[in-house]
């Protein structure tokens, strides 16, 4: 089980881009449970980023909505950003 924490930048992005969009918000919480059980589950399409974000990873909520995060340790992840491809990269 992976422990998840939300950075202040993630909380701001979530409130601005996701909160209040009920179907998307529901999908986020379902994906969060999958992530908590297995961050590398194939349904999430988790992948390591490159370039300036090379210390980060990303997984997919839906077609163009991603969560950017870092592994703080083997069983702990810190969510950094959420939004469309263009918003988070």
C-alpha cells in the first residue's frame, strides 16, 4: 500500500482544474485507489518523465488529464500537479 501526500501546488491545481467537475473528480478518486494499491498498475499508464521533470512520474486519469508525482520513498508518493497534458508539462 502506497502512502500518498498532496503538495500545496497539487491542492491548488486540483481545486482550480478538477474540483466541481463531478465525473472527473469521481474518476480521480477511483484512480487514486488503484494507485494506492499499485502505482505501476497498467490501467494508470504510469511512466517516468524526462527533461526538466526527470525526477517525476506521471499517471493518467483520463485521456488528457494527468497527475504528476514523485516517489519520496518505496511506499510513499507526493502528488505535485494535476491537469491536462499542456497544463502539467
